[in-house]
């Protein structure tokens, strides 16, 4: 028996776990009380770490046409399936879908970008366009980088306004905050308040100082009403931001048409309460507005996400303690420099003409690209850690489309509703046998910290590492099917070190560090300036060899991480900053290293062409006109929204007995008023119909959902044939995305509209 420590990989909270290990099995998991960020907090998902890794339904050998095969046979089948399609039809005939578990793995942080480059296709899709793309787009326009996302400084704020967020059950999203509920309680304990705006009285709302029901999809109108009030009552105060913001006058002009009295009836919140929120935000010593999935998965998701930060900026609460701030992850740098800004539409989808955003296309059009004949029709698909058959709009259509592909390969540990269509399934090793570092979530943490978890069990010699799997796929796509994946590993490390050399002989001499970051360092296939100068080749080679000799790590991902940590904001800069971070220092600190509270980072965090916060980008101003016109629309009688549960994470937690036990959670919540007018009672079966589809589900009558709104959870529907999910199949639920409409998206981000879906309900 022994104890090991690691970061929980199941959600965005980045909690520390204490694992009990007996031989080669994890037998128990609990919160790590000494962890610098989570302090012992753990949710039910983390507590089932051992059950997930030991799941008997988990695939441990590749599948080729449904039968177990060796790894060599599987990769030979991948080569035989993909290469003829690429050679006959070109790279755009192949599509890639990335699920959100990729952000929970080091391989996802380091090897996806090289894989995308090797693919060379415009048809890249991910879960981002059913989740968070509006926030990336709004931050791209505001700050010049779609990954520069401010988070609420929960530990110091006096007033928090949350829209469309339920962190009591989600553990937080686009804001990494272990024990989010405890941090909210601490706001109240120190005399502060938090207010929740949501069409459901969620668990979070029930703990709030105030809960306001809002008509789904109208958060942008509420926020514009707040902005209008801030200007009309002379409540704006940018404080230290004044010299760093452009476009305030333009926003004032746009907000003039959104008086609280104009928007109140549509969003369902009284005009005087809208004014009151504006006054409270302006008067609080510190305040933060935080919007999440309910504000992104709607028709005006990008405008809503933008307005969240417009309010934070106008009240002087951006980039100050207690407001919303920019984390500084250990693998990133804080060098001030101008950027090229943010743009979209560098290419367009073939069928519906959707513009690219952040290197990908809206997943709402994937079925179009598969079904529509013609040049560059998608004929093959790679999925990595994703289940789009359950998670994307009009998923019944996508399910049928996948059956018509010429070839499909999936990197996934389960035979689920999506991977059952795959000709080849490549299962990665479980979490106990690979290291863990949160490339994405440390850049969203509400307190700066660093943590690395080495593997707690030795590698399985019969299973390649996930980095090797992705490297072999990249080599197959690039026409090198027989190459050793070690060649790509070495190339990526060489590129990372070339960046260090390009920054100068001593990165610490100028007090700055080179821009070495996950994905970025690994993906840049161009040579450094020093390496391309013939007269500098020999000394450059010596410098590279010297740096390589200092790099530590037993694994390709560890070595890339060591370079990123050494050259990051807190790094040792290869000895130039003694005592700075290295991989070895993190390994020797199993409970993590606290790097202190968030610090102001403007202007260094900005990458806009002007070097300032550009408050009013033309696309956002243009979309405001469409938002204003929506006030005159007829409102649907009944609309559908989703909901979260603490023991679920989309569709990938439903095969663990401890997480699905108890009462049925996949129910249609209906307000008593709507139940009466549709002749439904608690426990009845209701037929729910939208433009996209229809399903039958059990009714739960409750006043926790506002009149005119019904709610169905996301991620269920485990009743299709051909899967190996024995536990999930005993309680399959229904797939809510049978009802969502792939024809309706947020035009600025391409994000699917999963909330506010017009539906009709009646007794089944």
C-alpha cells in the first residue's frame, strides 16, 4: 500500500487528489488536504477516480472492424483507410473532431496542433462550438487574443453577478476554481453578495443572495440595459484602465437604444431591477460579472460574452483585485508586445459558407459536409476523445451521416455512441499511467499556482502512450506511415529549444522570457532566425545541445513541459534565474506550488494592433443592430434549456455505478403553470417536439424552472445498439440534442444554440 498525489482530470476545477494504491491498482481517492489550490475539496467525480480507471468496459486493445487487434494491425488499418482517400480526394475530404477531454490531457495540449497541421484540412471541428466559442471571439476582439480570458477574482470580490452559470454543480467553467461553492460562501461570510441570473433556480441560485429568473437567450438585452444605465446615470469609471481603452463613445451610442424599460418585458426582469444591478456594480468596492454556458449557447452568445466584460470595464473592475483578472499560467510569459489582433473567416465551409473561427468550423455543419456530394466532400473522419453523436445539434442527423463515411478512426477508451461507427478505435492508456499538467486550466485559474502529476503507475508495455498514438496519426497523415513517432517527439523538442535560442543567449538578461507555450512551441515548424543564419549554425547548434542537456523528463510530453516551465513567467530560464520553476521542482512539490493571487497585467496581456482594449469592434457593433431588431419578434410560447448535475460531465461519466445511482436525473422539468395548460402531471411521459426532432421523456413538475421554460439535461441517450457501456445502458435517458437545431447558430462565433430552443410538449 502506498499513497500518491495527482490532479483530478475530470473537470476544470483542477483539484488535488490523494490516491491509495495497492500493487498496480488505485483502491481509493480523496481530496488532497495539503494541495495549495483545492485544500482537500473533492466532488463525487474525483472520488470515483479508481472506478473510472478500472471500468471493465474500458477498451484496452484496439478494435479493427469491431474485433480486437494488435497496435501494428490497427495502425496498418488506419494507413490503409486514410491514405487512399487523401491521395484521391485531397486533405479537405478528411475531417477531425476534438472532444473536450482533450483539454484534460498533456497529449491534447501538445500534440493536437501538430496533428492538425499534418492533416492540412479546413474541416476541423471541436466541442468548443457547442460550448465556449463566443467567449473566445469576444475576448479576441477586446484583447487581441482569444485565449486571453479574464476570470472573477472570487477570493477578493465584494459583489459577484453570475449569468447562466451553475458552479455548485459544474465546478466552474472558463474559471478554474477548486471548491467554487466554498469560495462563493466566503464572499457572503466577509459581507459581500452574489446574485444569480438564470431561467432555473439552480443549486447555485438557491444559495445566492438573490436569484432573478430571465427569459433564455435574452442576457444580452439585460446587460445592454445595465450598460445604458451606467452611461445615463454617469456611473462609468474606468479607473486605471482609462489610458488603455478605446471605443467607449461608440459603446455609449450603441447602448442608447437599450433603456431598461425597452428590454424589461422581453428578458423578464423589471426595469428598476436592471437599473439597480447597474448601480450596485458601480457602487461596490469591487465587483465582477461572470457569464458562462447559458450565455454562450444562445443566438447572441458572442454579444452577451462581450457585454459581460464591457460592464466589467466600464465599472473599472477589469484587471484589478476583486474584479475580473487575467491569470498568468506557469508555462506562459508576460511580455508586453503588440499583436496582429483577432480575425475570423480565413476560410469557409464548403456547403453553408460558415467562416472559420480560431482555426475551426462550426460543428453544426459537419453533417452537411459529410452528406453533400461534390468536390472535397468529407469522406473520412478522425475523432479524438469526443462523442458528437450525443453532444452536437440535431445529433440524429449526424449519427446517420457517420454511418455513410468511407472510413472513420477514433482515439477513445470507449465504444460509445460515436465510436461505434469507427472502422478503427485506438484506446489510450488510463490516467494512472500518464502524467498530468493543466495547460488550459492553469491559464484560467482564480489564483496563480503550478502543479504537475507524474504517472502513479508504470507504463503498460503493451499500450503506446497517447502522445505516441497522436504522433503516429500525424505521421500517417503527412505521408510518413512507417516513421518512428520518436522523430516527431524530437522535432517538437528541437523547435521548442530553437525558440529559446531565438530569444537570445540569456533570456533572463533582458528580464523577459521567450514565448514558449504548449501547442505554440510544439506546432511552429519554422526554423528560428539563429538557426537559419549559416554563420551562426555552429554556435547555435552548441547552444541547442547545451539546452537539450539540461532538459529533464522521462517522456516526450514531460520534456516539452520542462522547456515551457523554464522559459515561462516563473521559470529558471535554464539557470539564468536560479530558484525558478522547472519540471523537477514541480515533481518535488506533489501538492503544487502557490504563486500568489492574481496580479494586474494590462497592458502586457493585450495583443491588439493598438496595444489597447478595443471596446467596440465593428462585428460586435453590427450584431447589436440584429439584437435590437429581436425586441420586435414574437416570443415562442415554450423554450427548452439544458441543465448540469454534479455527478455528470457531458456524456462521459455515465458508466460509473456510483455516479448514476439514485433517482432518475434525465427528466423534463416543467413549471406547474405549463404542466396545467398542457395536461401533464408529475411522473407522466411527455412528447417533446422541435423543428429538428422529437422524443419522449418523464416529466418532473417543479417551480425551480420559470414559466414558459422546460429543462432537459445534456449527455444522455445511451440506448443505441453497438456500444459497450453496460452501466450507462441500464439508465440510458434521452438525448436532448435530438431536439436542438443545427440550422441556428451564433453568427459571430459559429456556436450552436443549445438553449432557448422552441418546443411543443404534450402527453405521450
